[in-house]
C-alpha cells in the first residue's frame, strides 16, 4: 500500500511538472491578498475562500537518519477556478502547508 501511494504521488507530480500548459508559480493572488509557499490551509481559506475542488493525492513519507524517526504528511491539491480569461490555480499542500502553486489553462 505504501509503495502504491508513493507511485501515485510520483506519477501525479510527473504529470503536473511535464504538462506544458501548467506553470509553477511561487505566489497566487486572491483579490488583494497574496498566497505563498509556507502558508497554512487556514491562511489560504481566509485569503481565497473554499476551492472549487479538493483532491487527496497521497501520503508523503520521510525518514530522518540523524534522529532515526519517520514522519508522514498528507498531500492535497486545492483547485481554484478563475474569472473569465484567467488561469485556473492549483495549490499543493504537504501536511498543513503550501509547498507549490500551479497555474493552468485559461477559462
């Protein structure tokens, strides 16, 4: 099961990073507020409201050799649909924090 989740996450990441219609962005504007990497889910909800779509992508597991401990974090994608002529925006969370923001196709 663990390997399946890692494979699904890796595949989803590969598709997102190789699709030429998607662009990686470090920030996203919601009205006059700015969302950036490191913001929490609560920050994003307060700045942008509920997304049009929330997807559970998988679980990210990491192992720290120096402390001999492992940790797991859920990975989610929140998609915001824009106004006419603007691009869709997808916010990637690991645990409770924004790690990436993608801009997609124009609506």
